C-alpha cells in the first residue's frame, strides 16, 4: 500500500502584524545599541587642501559673486530701461552696454582683485552671461506687457519718442 503525502495543515490563528513589527523594531534597536556600544568612535581627520584646491575654491567663489551681480543687474536693467521707455534697438544697445561694461565698473567700485595672469577680460565677462540675458529679457517683456495693458508709457527709439 502506498502512503499518501501528508497535507500541511495551516494553523487557523491570525498573526498580529503590528505586534510582529513592534518585536522586529525592538530587536533592531537593541542590536543597534549593542553595535554602537562596541564600536569605538574614531575622530575624523580633516583633509589638508592642496594649493590647487584652494585656488579652485577662490576662483569658484569669485565667479559666483560675479554671477549673482549679473543676475541682479540683468533684472534691474530690464525693468528700469523699459520703464524709462527704451524699446527695440535702443534697449538692445543698452543691454549690451550693461553686459560688457558692468563687470569692469563693479571691479573698480568693489576693488575686486583679479590675478592678471589668470583672469583675462574673457574670464570677467563669462560668468553669469546666460542669467543676465534671461532676466533682462524676462523683466523687460513683463514690464512692457504691464505698461501696455495699463495704457501708460512711451517708447524711445532711434527715430524718436512715441506716446
């Protein structure tokens, strides 16, 4: 006679998931405490920066300052020049003037020290170029839209002043 395999009988009692999770949590906390007690806390040594890393940090800091100066000047320039009434080519020429001349003006006002061998005029003009254009165009378009819907303002162009 062949024996039939025994069927596994499932227990009918319910497992309380909350209790099981709580048990697991307590066990893991207990193990974590034991591990923390057994480990020695080693002091973290600060890494000495090389001369190249220090120079790199200084360069990044300078470029970041120039970047944010450009962002503020772009936004204020777009707003104020359009508020004054510049449109078209006159606005474009003033925008290019601010873009090129402003970093050198800031250099004179803030006594910003550049290393002549590493900082050429290209390096002074490069940082913040895109944010300047974006904020200048955005604020001038927004200001123009508001002025148009309010019916206020005049336009200064090469051909004259229009009301």
